[in-house]
C-alpha cells in the first residue's frame, strides 16, 4: 500500500512540472492537540503538557505541489 501511494504521489509531482521548470514544493508542518478529558490509564504515557495545552499532541506533515496537497 505504501509503495502504491508513494508511486501515485511521484506521478503527480512529475505531472505538475512544465518543460524546463522545476515544480515548486511546499512543506507544511501542522501541530495540533487533542484535549484529554477523563481518566484513561492506557493513554497515560501519551498525554503531555505542551505550550500550556494538556492532551495528545499530533504532528502532520503536508506536501503541497500546485493544486495537490498530500499528508
């Protein structure tokens, strides 16, 4: 599955490039926090406080090329 997705993304990137021009690639890092409510002992090691926010912290990386946005 990973190879299929990777190949699809590479084809999109190659399709965006015009003859003689390199495609402009943006890399976006998105940080978000899922608030923790209640007591769940299974998730104790995943819950932390970061910038005054308590919860599960997620980092998403997006690649943006033209009209394509791929997480």
